[in-house]
C-alpha cells in the first residue's frame, strides 16, 4: 500500500536525521499527495509523532 510506503520513508528520514543530529523542523514540514479521483482516502503522515500538514501547493523561498 502506497500510504504505508510513504510513512515508512518518512520514518526512515526521521531516524537518519536523529542519527546524524540534523533534525527536521516538523513545524515547517508539509506533505503534498497526489490523489486520483475524489473517492481515494486521505491519510495523515507523521514525523517525530507530529502530524504533517497536507497542502495542495507550496511556495518555496529562496536560499541566500
């Protein structure tokens, strides 16, 4: 199931970031999931036991 695969990848990223002490700011993390049709269920995704906000689009800032 794709939902489980995506959550598993997020969990692996979190474990990696903790190991290398490069933690994610989960308040700034968002998830965009492409849904095919309106009947498809939406699932929550988590990092560090915090549910990520789902957005339809996101504007990225520029790095200085």
